[in-house]
C-alpha cells in the first residue's frame, strides 16, 4: 500500500484526473478551504476579543463586586420607610468571618464624588481639586495600581501609625509638580494638612478611579474628615471558584441583619456585581467560539460533500479507463486507494490554503490595530492544536466521503466498463 501511495504513476494519474476539469476542481477546493478559513477567521476574531478583555481587566479582580448603603423601602423593627443607614468598619470583619468565599474585602471612603465637594490641594503656587480616597492596602489587591519606579502604594504601617502620606495620580503630578521634578518625597497640602507623596500611579485601562485621584491611609482619612467608623462602600473580591452572584446575595443578607433591615428590602443595600458582568463577557466570547466552530464545520462538511460529488462525476467519466485498468490486473484495492488518495489530496490542499488565508487575515487585523486603542481587542489568534484538529477533521471527512466514489469505482465490472461508449 505504501509503495502504491508513493508511486509516481499514482500521483500522475491523480493529477491528470483533477486537471481534466480545472474549473470544477478549483470551485470544489474553494468550497472546502472556505470552511476552514471561516473557522479560523471567526475563532481568531473571538479570541482577539477575549484577549482584549483579559488585557483590559488584567489588574482587576474579575470575581468582585461593590456594595454600598442606600435608603430602606420596607419598615422594620419600628423603623420607618426611607431610613438611611451607613456601613461600618466592624461590618468588614463580620462579613469576612461569616463568608469564607471572600478573598479580599476593602472598606473605602472618598471626598469629591458622592462624599462631598472635592478638597483643594495645594503645592507652592499651584492648586487643584481632586478626589481623595481613604483606603486600606488590600484595595491594591483588588484593583492593582501601576506605580512608577521609586514609589510605592499604601502599606500596613501607614494604617497602623496613621501616617500623613498619599499616593497621587499622573494628572495630579503633572498639574502640581514641575515636569522634571520627582514628586516622591515631596509634600502637598490637602485642606490645611501637609502630606508626603510616597508614590505616583499610572492610569489603568480600566479602574475604579481616574488618574486625578489621591489615596491616603483609611485611618488617616478618618481623622482628617472625622468619618469615624463609617464606610462609604466596600469592594469585595471572592476566590476564583466562588459563585459571585450567590455571594452577593449572602453579603447583602448579612448586612441587612447587622443593620436591622427587612430581609425582603431590595433597595436598602446597593451593589454592582463586576464578576457577573465578566461572566457575561466570557459567555459572549465562548458563544463566538461556538458559532465559529458550527459555521466552520458546516461549511467544511458542505465542501467535502462537494468533493465527493466531483469524484462521483469523475468516476462516471472514467468508467472505460477504470475498466481497462481492472482488465490489465489492477486490484479493487488499488482502484479504491487511488480514488481515496484523490479525495484526501484535494481536502488537504484546500485545508492548507484555507489555513494560510485565515492566518493572513488575522495577521492583517493585528497589524492594523492601534497600539493604545480604546477598543478591547488584541492578538487575534487560533491555538495550533485547534488548527491541526480542524485539518485532521477535514482529512477524516475527506476520506469518508471518498469511500462513496471509491466503492462506485470498484463496483464497475471490467466487461461492462469496456462496453461503455
């Protein structure tokens, strides 16, 4: 069999067969290569979107959520509707102990958004108004800050000793410090209090704050703004294997119990589930991959069926030739092998061309993408095992579909073939 496959005469006969009707052969090959081309193009596009979102949110704990206090909508335990309440620092420890799914929890406060007027910040003769956040170091694990060389983010000692230190954004640095001046180690005045700058952070592609914000230790913020144990909102990050949607319900339920809120009050505790949104994005990417697989496979099958049809026509046209070969001693196995080889050859050629064209389109898309574009899209590729798997499927289908014309060829009796006009 191997000698037959690598025999020069075999391939000359195959080439002669497919070159008799070049237009029909080309159209058939296009039908097959279009299938794998569509699969690679769609899969690569979906992967590019998936990669874009991963890059966009690489510094964010994807399985996370925000929780804040609102006003009640149901009277409970003597309290009237519309009662406003506040989250407290003590709630953090209670939630952490009660819900082991929580990996990180960060209480946060802010001046300048919903926390009042943004404070005035002064350095020398330069002034500006910026959002000032009171935070614990753990917030950096939920939303990683990219700190410029030479600086750092808040640490536990800053919290323990109520240090008057701050981390500022790029915009704050550019507006308050000279162009060639290193802000780390310098001082700025917030209100009437001086703070030392310990770091400058870069603007993330996606973050909870812009680059016009200032971070100070939560304990320092509490003293400066006399916020006591009050918490503006909480950031909760769960372990990767935790159900963030179910955890949100549990956390809200616990908060309601802590603050004497009716269990059915849906308005009292507000929240935004970032993990749920990430799940939708990932679901969309998976849907795109599934769509590309279904569309590509259907197109491949249609193309392979076309190869089977063209080979059936070819067998019919070559009835006399096949009869002569059988009369001269060609075995049914050799006749069948030639037809199968022809089918596999056309399938492989079409598959390789389709792969090259698909890879070319993806490379073109990548080359035209802006380096710092706002749209979350990058590196549209298809894993090599997936490409090889698609090619193997094509070869298998090409072999199976080739059995039909091959069987038709060996079923022709030599005497009947020789009588064929």
